[in-house]
C-alpha cells in the first residue's frame, strides 16, 4: 500500500479531511519538545486549524528527546499523519500538516539547539510528561539529582534535558541579539507556566546568574490546560488509519472527538490563531487547570489503580462495572466540591461529560497506561484536593480510597501473583517501602505515606484520612479488589 506523504495527499478518499492549506508554503515558527501521541492529537491539530484559517509561519519543528522512532516514521511522510477521531458513532480520519519535521535528540542534538536559536522560532511548546523536567516542586527549584538536570549542569552547552535545552537555547538567542521565545508548557502540572519558569530560572542560576536574571525579566511562560484522551497508538491504530485513508501511516494517532485547550494569552512575540481549532485564550488558566487535574485526571488515576487491580484492562471496562462507575461518580463530585465556584462553569455538567468520555466504547485507553508515574501525578490529582477537602471539612473518603488503591498497586503483584513493572521514577523508593516491612496494611500505609515530598504534614496529621487509607488497603489485601470495591460502592448508595 502507498505511504502517506505530500505526493499521495491529493487523491485521498473524499471522507478524509486534509490540510486546508499548502503545508510547504509555511515556515516553522514553533519548536515542540516531546513529539508523542498527545502532541499529535492536540497542539499540532490546533496549529493545523490555525494555519488553515489564518496562515502564518507557524509550522512545528518537533523534537523527540529520547526515541528515534517517531522521527523515522514522520519524516519520510513529510511530517503528515492521520488523526483518527473515534466516538460511539464511528471513526473519522483527518490528515494533519502542521509538523514540518522531527528531530531525534539522541541523533542530532546540534540541530535542536539550532532550531531553538533560529530567528524564526517564536514559541517553544512542551509535552514531555511530569517526570521529565527535574523540578523539585516543593522547594521551587531544580532537582540537581534528576538525571537530565545533573547531565545538563555538568555540560550546559550541550544539553539533552528539557530545562537545559531551554536555558541554552535562550542563552544563544540573547548572545545573537534575538528576542527570546515564549515557553508554553502543555503537561498536566499545576500552574505549569510558573513551574517551568521556576525550573528554567533555577537551572540558569546555577550556570550563569546574569542569564537567569535576564530570563526572569524577559521570557514569558504562560500556563495552559490541555485535554484530550489519547491512548498510546498500537497496531489497531495504524490499521484504522490505513483502512480509512488507503495509505500506510506509521505515525497515526487515535483520540476521542472531545478536545480542549485553555491558554493564558501572554505571547510577546505573537502566536498562531489557535482559536481556529477551538482554543480558549484567557487571562487566568488556574481555575480550568484545577478543574481538569482534580476531576478528569484525579478520577482517572483512581479508576486506573482500582480498575487495574480488579482486572479491567481499559477505562471503558471500568465504566461498565457498576460498582466502579459509582465510585468514579463519587470521586468526581468530591473533587468538584473542592473547587468552589468557577465563574460560568457548570461542574455537574462537566462531571457528566467526563463519565460519557470515560465510557467511550471506541477508545481503548489502558488502565496500566494511566497508572504509570503515580508519584508524579498524585500530588496535584489527589493530594491537593484532599488537603482542601480537609480544610473545608468535606469528605476525605474518596481521596483515601484512591490513595489506598495506589498503595495496593505499589505492591507490584496482581491477585493471582503475577508481577508487573511499577513504571514510576521513584520505583526504587516504593519497592523499599513495600519490602522493608511485614507487608501488612499498617506497615505499607506508614511506609508509603512517608515517601519524601508526597503527602504534606497537614494530611498526615488527619487521623481520619490515614485510618481510612489503612482500612481500605487492608480490605484490598485481605478480600481482594472486587470485594473491596463492592464494599466501598455500598457506602455510596
Ligand atoms: C491520563 C491523562 O495518563 C494519564 O495520566 O490521566 O493522560 C489524560 O488522559 C489526559 O490528561 C486527558 O486530557
């Protein structure tokens, strides 16, 4: 079968939407760090819509920091790929043209720095997952023991990590008398603009304090809230793209129809017309971000741990289990209660929409995928709302249930004794906490609650919360996931 590419774009089936502009007529103005499925299902799609409606030199030079796979898939396709939107009514294909080329960090580090320092580059967008930055969130500084940060501190002119690339890219621009780029973080982190700024300035300060000061003064780090459920692509994704387009496409992605991007409108050197793709440009992203992290992502993490333990492979299977679906609903309303009123947003309607989205039968989103990197995700998804609930005298039980499910998951064995990889940057610490005691609920609770930097003292002092975590975890260990979930769901009705 013919491969997707510029030469094979014109005679695609009529049902396939294609770029509403000539991709080759637009130069790149954005460098994107982290060319995973999420970027291809989200920012690149908004930029595609912006190019179609308003033009501009806003194509994307995408960087894949670790693997070479996506560069080798996309470059021979002239950056073109298929976005498969899958909902209960079926699948729809759209070819996206906003990515100009992909650079593989391990192969061409110099080309990445050249792109960051290019006069045409005005924005750097980022999706590298929570753990890749190396920011010590509590201390408000970089974590010098993080592998990328350590490497970039040792050799700041040849960086390989996200923060190091940003610092060196900015240094080169200043040296060349160019304006700095705007940095737009698109990872699921709270106050993500301020957070990345803290990391970049923190790293720069250790390299060159004058550079740090200039970055603080001159570089904009707007925050953004991103949302689109995008499972890791697999053979079924590529098969669907092939069926819909009649082309082989090794970079196809599959995603839900829903998409949301709320962006703080602070781009001193301009930006694409992302509104063309439906983006909302606002003054303050924080309320949207808290809503999404606590409701969507919080419920996701809870259902991923509990669902995985109960043997559910995909989120849609979890939602088909009435007891778990009830607990998801309970979690959403507990999370919503911590948000207060968000001007104009109907949180009950948002919760209903999430229940529908999680139940989408066409999306195979693995619970094991969401369960990854728990220690990076729990603070903003579960712990922060639990602290607010504690202060407001609201129920902590749903958050205790989520934490207990995560703790049982940390044991690293299914109920039939099969081992699985925890896939967490603090895996060694978790395993130490799990293995150093007798392995009962009390010991596990104490050991895991004591992991550095995860649970604030205020929450640890809430005996009701700690007691509930231990009791629920004891149920998971003694009676198994199904019975514990059923018992918990029984408390709701
Ligand atoms: C998920 C998110 O994997 C996860 O942790 O909760 O990737 C989620 O699917 C997205 O944030 C949805 O926008």
